[in-house]
């Protein structure tokens, strides 16, 4: 579904992504893990048309998208849940969901059905339809950000640091939801500092350091990889039970 080849991206004169190549196949969760400054968010922003690459190619369903505007990329089927959630704080929960469906403007019946589906998936949002989004808890805001992204009916859902700033129990719920979405057939690219949580649910994963992909493999294999354990799992032998 997504194929990235020799991608280079810059912020000014700083090269943040250095020759990255990776792929995402339909129906899987692919995790990208790494510390702050590894280039993960820059990579995501480049995929989504928010940063223009200097070199390389990004193909989505075999069509190049690296020079397309962000709105067109959304219309082609990629939706982003951004780092820090970035919900519309002064708008209601329902207005946020309606904003997520902007590419379907005019399809009122479809939009209403999709909103109803979001409230069924996240009952806490259905209890707060008219509440200002900025007054929600962190976990509720993350649920709203995911719901807003799903309103565009994406083929590929990208989540950038969905566990950031959340309590452990809330993180467990968010990752359970992500896994449920995959089990329903959705394709997910997951960017996370919480390597343990991400790799537990990932079919495959990539490790980024200073703009480079330094390791790739199945999620379960990366959990057991000695270098990954030392760098990202605190030297733990295993963290497989932490989300249960």
C-alpha cells in the first residue's frame, strides 16, 4: 500500500530523514520506533505532504504522492492522527468529527452514519457531544483525534505518538483500540517512543536513529532483539505482558 524509497527530507539546512526506505502492506500494523530527534515525525509529515522531500519517492497504491498537496493525499486515502492530538479545542466534540469528514462534504447521510459509528466505538465521546474538545481529558482527546481521522474513511491511518502524555491505563485502552482497528482490516502506520507497547501489537517494525532506519523486522522479533531491549526497553528481557 505504501512504499518509501531513498527518502531525504530537511528542515532548513538540517537533514532530518536520510535515505529512508520502508513499506506498509495492506491490513498490517507497522511500527516505527525511536527516540526524540530520530526523524519519525519528519518522516510522517513528509508522507502526508506537510514537508517536501529533497530526494526519493513515496508511492501510495503504486502512485507517487511525494509532490502532492496534503489535502489531495487525504483524498487519496491517508489520514493522520498528529503528535499532540491537535484537536480543535474551542469546538465541540461533534464539530471536530464533522471537520474530519471535510472531503465528504455534501454527503450528509454518510457523515451522520459515520459520526454515529464513532460514538458507538467511543461511548465516552457520545456522552460529550456538545462539550468543548479542549475540556476533555487527555485520553478522551486522543480518542477524539483518532475518531476525527477515521471520519475521512482512510485506507491508511497514521498515528504519531498516540501514547504521549497519557496514563498507563489509558495507553492500554488506546493500543487496544489500535489493535481492534487492524483486526477490522484497517492498515496502520504507528509512530511511537513507547517501543514496548508498539511492538507488542505490530506485525512489523522499523527502528530509526538520527534520520536513518537502523533495524527492521517482525514486531515480536524486535521485542526480543538485544539492541532494541537495551536502547528502548530499559534492558528488560521481555515486556510482552505490559498491555494485558
